[in-house]
C-alpha cells in the first residue's frame, strides 16, 4: 500500500535532487526518508532513483511516476482545502522565491493581510525549481518568483532586478564607480549557495581568469549580506539587497538581471479562490512598482 508520506518523500527528493536535502525539507532523518522511498519502490515493484553515484537521478519509471505523485497530492490538497473552507474560505497558498528579500515579502503581505480580513496565508519558500514544482502539483496557488520567457501558466510581471557586487563599505574598492573583474583576484568571496546565477557567476570569473578565494558559503541571503557588512568578503546578489555598511556596485561585463512576478497555478480553482488571487495580483502591482530600477520597461 502506498502512503501519502512516501509520495511527499519522493517529490522532496525530486525537487532537491538530494536525499540529504530532501530529509531536511520534510523534517526527517535521512535513514527515515530512505526507508520511506524503499517502501514506495517495493509497493510499486520498481526502482525510482538511480543512487549508484554521488548524484541522484530518476529512473525511467521514476520519471513516469512524478506526474502521478503530484496529481495524487494535488487531489489531497484540494480535499483538505475544501474541508478547511468550511470554516475559513479565505486561504492563500503562497510560494516565495527564497532569493527575494524578506522585507520585500513583508512589504507585499502586511498591508494585504490588513485589507483581507480573516485571510490565512500558507507560505512556502523554496528555490525556483521547487516553486515551479509546487505550482505544477497544485500545492501552491500563486508564487512570487522569476518569470522566464515562455513561462507556463498565467503570469503578472512586477519588476526587474539587476545583479551586482556587494562589498564592505570600508573596502578601498567601494570608492570606485565600477569594478573590474581583475580587481577581485584572490579576494575573499562569500557564496550564496541558493543563487539562481551560481553557475553563470562561476563561469564569469573563470572566463576572466579570476579566482576569488572562498571564505564562506551560506543558503541564507540576509546572512551573506551581514557577513559582507562585517568585512568577511564580497558577494554578488540582486540589487534589492541593501544594508548599512555594504556598498552595491556594478561590475564590468556582469550584466545579469531577473524579471520578478507572479505565477498562478495551472490547476482548476474555485471562483472564490480565483477572485482572491485576482485581488492579490492587483495589490501586488500597486505595492511593488517602486522596486523597479530606472529604465525598466
């Protein structure tokens, strides 16, 4: 017999690409998660993951089972939502890209909660792919994340955000108007491990024959910014992140940017929930336009 927790374990591994990270995601130990996956494979009488190497890959059977698992959990989520709607019909299941600053999320949600009396927001934070998986499975109604060309589903563009250097304000380079990549040769660097531009940034420095010295790695962007302010090293991050003691400067040739907006789930929603999402979208467009940099379309 297949249990719901086994499906959640399975999709957590799919989302994170790691048994260790998946165990953290669902708040169990790795042996417990592995045992749950083994029971699921036994129930299905097929192997779902190839764990022969350090990385985890879906088998052909595993790839076919992903949509089934998402559909089952979606139906369960719908049933839970319908039962919950009996007492409180105003529930917003909201996904947030984890590299969007917390104060931006606060700026968006705080006034909306005041406007929508009795609203309950179920908040999910994750990487870009994790957010898309939750939207695809119907576990999230709407998400604030990166919009890509050809994005599936209904989208609402909100603002653009450039990436640049964050360096200690007291650093000699902070006096420059623009930083050259060679200025950072052997400089201590802080890596934001959940950055969606991690691979591109690594290639950028490699292409310029620059090898910054890694001194700190963290999945928490606010913590990375605080360590920059402390003088530990520099990092690259979206321009939205600011803090006293941190200088934000452009770097020659580092011309990345992102479009942030809302993505709706493609699953069927009740008219009441559709109206709730429409009101939320209108609210977001009224609250966040000041975050767009000059020159944005």
